[in-house]
């Protein structure tokens, strides 16, 4: 107990010293004040990134999808046989070698189309259907109809089909002129026959020339987008966010046959103009002569005794063709077209390549030694 008292006393003295020091410090040294400065209350401004709504294509898809159709194009057996005969006749080796009963068989393919009217007029690309004479059109709801070719423009790569149906859903037309680079668009079609497939992208460029001119008269002002487009999308719709048609998907840039980032569409203003021309004229493509031809050479002259040693001879005329209607016969030899000499098949084709259905062409022919001039009014191909 005696030892505990000195320790207790030392503790009390220490406490008093600390307390005295604290009193002295607070009296002679001013306390440092902490000042809270209230900031000006400015409104919070959100950036465009946070305020903009996300891109939503549900309205566009809902509006445009019922207007996009699947087109299955097929070559009939009769047309396939005619094509084979033409290839056979134009093959110079066919006279020396027997190719037997070669049959290449009917060609088939598929693509997309866009309904333009309630009574069944449909726009597509000409390259989707140019080889065929039978067309099966499948609507968005699964109904199927046989299509009939109304007309085509080979230069613009536009064709028009007609199905017998009413109360269809024609697409609403927009404007590619008002569309801007950077604007979101939707491509709707049937790639690989995957019906009503929608892919999104932006307009990458306008007025794009991709070298698809045909004879210098083709489209050279495509809409370029980065919406994914593949085989089967051709003829389908390119629409804006309101579901309005601004172009017909036509081509892709590719090195491997598949989509690699760039697709191209024909502007709707051009599509509409060609569409109206086809409806007005009934056709907007090449006239149909309807003949099977080959070149005259010494061997042909000896065998057939045609009376001439040059020119293009006709060994068959097709039903529905302009030549048969004008009175041209098998074994007639074409010497001139509108006064221009014709010696080869290629020269005849070059002379007629830009002629439209309805054009009148003057043929100078040799009929077993007799020279005749026969006017021929070219006809649209009959399907």
C-alpha cells in the first residue's frame, strides 16, 4: 500500500499538467476555422451521349416487313433447251464434234422484291430474274403466288413482276435525296432464303460509282451502307427509321462472295422513275428477235447452198418472236441491219443490243440468192 501512493500521486500531477497545457493553448493560440463555401447552384447539363435515346428499328421493321417478298426464279425446261441450242449453235466446235444429248438443266435462284401497289406490282433487281421465265412469290405471311414479268430495264437493273392479289401492303416511299451520310438505315430481305431478315447500318456514302454501268448507261449513284447484305438480299428494301423505302439493295463489295462491310442500293428516285416507265410502256428492256443463229462459212455454204459466203444465217425461229411475225424464215441469211453490214454473230448482237421492244429494224436478207428487205418490229419476250 505504501508503494502504491507515490504512483497515484504521480498520475494526478501528470493529469493536472496536461490539463493546464490545454487551457494555455486554447487561450493564447487562435483555433483554425474550417469554412464551407457553398457552390453556385448551376443546372446539370447532360451530354448528348446520355440524353439521346438508343436507336430502335422496331417501327421501321414493323412498317416495311409486310412489303418485302421472297422471289424464287426458275428457268423452264423449254427455255433451258432453247438456251442449250443457242449455245450449241454458237460453238464453232459443234460442227466437228458430237456433244451428244447434253442438257444443262433449268437454272434456279432466289432473291427479294418490294410490293409497290395494293394490286400486286412488285419491284426487284433484273439480275434476280433475268435468266428465268417462271416466278414464285412468297409474301411475308406465307401466301404464295405465281408471278408474271411485266417488264425490265437491263441498264438500271430493275424489273417489275405482277401477282394476282388484292389488298396487299405496298411500301411507303421516302427520299434518298433527303437521306444523309451517317443516318441509320435498315436492310430487309431474304438472304439465303432466310425470310424477312432485317440488318441495320448507317449510310456510309451517297452518289457512289461502283463500276456497274452497262454500256455506259448503268447506275453510277448508289447509296453505300454498312448494313449486312448477302446473296438473296438483292431486290430487297433499304428503309429509313420510319420504314420508308429509300433504295433497293443491289450489290455488295466482296472478295470472297460474302458480305465484308459494304453494300449498295439503287436510290428510290431512280427506282420510281424506272417503275413508272415499265408500267407505261409495258417493257423497259431489249426487244426480242426470236431466232437461233450461226455464222456462214465455207462448210455451211457447201452443205446448205445458201447462195452467199458471208453473213449470219437463221436455222430456227421461235414462236412469239419478232422475226417469225415479220416473215423471216429458217435458212435466211442476214446481210445488213439498218444498212450496216453484218458478217458475224457478235456484229449482229452489237447492232441490236440497245434496241427496245417496239423499235423497227430493217433487215436485208438473202433467201437462196434473192435479196430482200424486211422491216421487223421488235417485240417484248413472251413468258
